[in-house]
C-alpha cells in the first residue's frame, strides 16, 4: 500500500475522491490536529493575564536556584 498526501484545490476533486472511496478503491483518513496546539489554545483561553518577560525570567531563575542548590 502506498500513502500520499493530496491537497485538494477544487471541490470536484473531493467528490471524485469520495466516489473512489465508496468503490473501496482508496481509503480516506482525516489528519488529526496537533494535540499540543489544542491544549495550548485551551490554556491561553483560561488565563486572565499573560505573564511578562520579566515575570517569566524571575520564575526561571527561582527554579534554577532551587534545582542547583541541592
């Protein structure tokens, strides 16, 4: 079995592909969306404010200090 990716430019081509799938000549599979991107969008939607670069830097430095203090 060969697998190829096809970008459909014309809706008529999509109908042709669906007809081929109905005849069991080809199988059409949807490409799943990136799970990480979906989770990131959900997290961003829930936050009230985005941390500034200074706040991120302070948090990173705090974690590094704790980690290397051991």
